[in-house]
C-alpha cells in the first residue's frame, strides 16, 4: 500500500498527561482521512507533531515512504505538508496577498517586494481551486469563511500536497460548510491528500473516505466511512453509546423575567446591528435566538450582558431596567453568560483553571473572607467542578487555561456559569467545537436549568441544536425579529426561509 504519510508509534507527553500514547496513523495518497476523537483526545497534538510544532518523545514519521525528522514547520513545508489551524494565523490589517506571501516574499530589483506578481499568482490559484478570494481585500474586512480560504491559499501557494484541516467548520455557517466540502473534494481531485481533524460525524460521512479514531490519547482503530454508521463512530470515540436525541418534557413557562423593548445597538463598525427589537423570555423555557451569522444576534447578547453599549431602548430584568447597570451588577442580579468567544470573553488564558472558575465569585464567601481570597476554598470549588463536568486537564486545578483543548475550555466556562444557577442563563454557541459526548452533556444541563424554573436564552447557528433543544425559537434577520415559533411546530425548511428574511409567525 502506498501511504503518503505514516506516523508510527508516536508518543507525545506534556506535564501530567500523555497526549499521544503509541499512536499510529497511515494516510493514503488522494484520500480525505478523518481524524476523530473527543475534545482532548490528542488529535491536534498528533497533527502538531506532523507539522513540526511539537517533537515526539517516541515514534517515527514517513512522508512518501521516506523517514523524516520534522523539527519545525519549515521542514514540514519542504515535505509538502500544510496546516489550517483551528484559530487562524493571520495578520488582520494586512491584505490577503500580504498574508499569503509572509515569510517567502517575492522580490524585484532593489529587493522591493513584488506584490503585483504575488497577487496575480494568488488570483490564479484561487480561481483554479474555486476559492474566489479577492487578493487585495484586507483580512479585517472579510468573513471568517473567507479568512479560512486565505489559510487554504497559503498552503497551496507553498505547493503543499498534504493538507491538514484542524476543526475547519467550527466557525463556519451551514452554507460555508457546504462550500468548504466542495473545495476539499476539488483539492483531492487535483491530487492532494487531506487529513481532517473533526468530531462532527455528519461531515465525516459527507466527505471522508476513511476515519481513524483516538480516545484519551490512544489509537482505537481505522474504519471505512461508507460502511460505518454515525452511531458506531460515536461509540468508538466516546467508549459508550451516545444519544443523539435531547430528552426533555414539555416546558412550563412562568411570568416574563427578561423583557426587551425597542432595543437599538450598533456593531463594532458603528452600523446599526439590532433595530427596534422587542423580545420576552420566561423562566421554565429555553428560547433560542436563531439566524444566519452576522444578523445582530451577537450584538443582542452583548447588549443584554453589558458587553456593548445600548443606543436606545430598554432591557427589563425582573421588572427593572438594567441598561445602565455594569456587568458585575447584572451578574449579581442573576444573569449568567456563556459567551460566544471563549478566548475573548470567557477565560483569562494565562490564569489557572481554579482562578478562571472563581472569576464570578472570588469576592464572595466562601471563596473570600473579610476581603481576602481563601486559596483552599478556591481549590476545593474548582476540584468539585472539574469532577462534576468531566473537565480534562493535565494538572487539575493548577492547569493553565491556555494549555487545555478548546472543548475543555468550553466545559470550564459552562461549569462556572451553571454552578451559580443564575435566574437567566444566556448561552451563546455553547456547544461550538465540542464532541458528541460533551454536547449531549451540555444539552442535559441546559434542560435541567429550565426544569429548575430558570430561564435559558440560547443563541445557536446549529440548525439541529436549535430544533432539538429550544422550546420557542425567535428568528433574527438583519437585526429584527421576523417571527417567533414553537420548536415542535416548525422544521428546518421553514426556519431556513425565515432566516433568509421571509416573515412568519407573530412576535410575542
């Protein structure tokens, strides 16, 4: 068998954890090979070893049958290996072309950079692979989906033959995901080989030929995707049967706890993002704000939580207008927030896990006495949450938040917010980037909060999550609510039409 990549018996250790424990991965030329595993299973670590970001303690790597020592990404590039990272590595105030040529700038006389010929080459590659990216756009002015295409172009510009995609769909809209799948199939037709790190089983079924599964750092097996069900892959990944259904009884909504009236909010560029929006949320129900990304849902959530300024309108929480309240005041009144951007608003990445767990309550008893933080109480609080929410971390409470996998960072935020049992829990994209086992758990927690008589305001871009978890769905389009429907009386088609702007239902 001709393998384009062979990683044989790879072991990679970090303090307190074996991220890869004797893992073997073999990729055939011209295939899309999925690498599946829970958050923290060691997928990204294994690919970082292949790309030269980490050096393994044990094991060998062969590229096209030749043993190679990939000591850094430059060596990986020379071997024809490229990687699109989960968090893009782009300079925001540079153009597309400037980002693509960074580190290998073509020059003309007097060592001046020849931007024009580079832009021409970028345009040519972009057209060849159907990426349709404007070489002269600035990164800060283009969508996340387009930024990802720039990362793909960066690899192709360097003549990469083996392309690694790390969780490529975590930040994309459903439409962009479909487009990416078409691009990937096109790349393989052109003779490239792709390794796709993911835990989205649907996507594996859509594009992958074979799938290798990791669990807790160990290799479980490789299967042929066509002849394996999603349920079988999920069981290999988690080690037990996983339920894809969200179990919940009918909701029992009470009197309105959050009432938004004629709210107007501007986005970061000073343009209207939320326009005259009114909405009501009740305890005992999960209300989901659903829409295509960029229709004002982010600004709406930030206005309620105090992260952005309100231009006009009111936000009544338990009958009191909180528009002028600080974030801390809103938190203490009983508003919890699982933010959309976990790195920007959810965690202090250079703090330890226990410090992050205490962020909302470090000044209250039992974590503080007479204004002094009690380290033992902080540690105990954190230890309990780590166990309760199954947060995987190399050094327990002392682990630096930055060193944890994205999914476990997300679990830490959810643990901190749910543990406070706020009267209103705002969950923005709570399962983004999580595996099926973690998603199942988080959905259960959201339903449990609802059943405890709490109000849950969910914001999600995952159509399946919107329909399965919500009791009511408020569809937002261009900053306005175009309709509110009961989740059990609608379907994907109707929601899709409303998200595209056709009105239905009454706003209540």
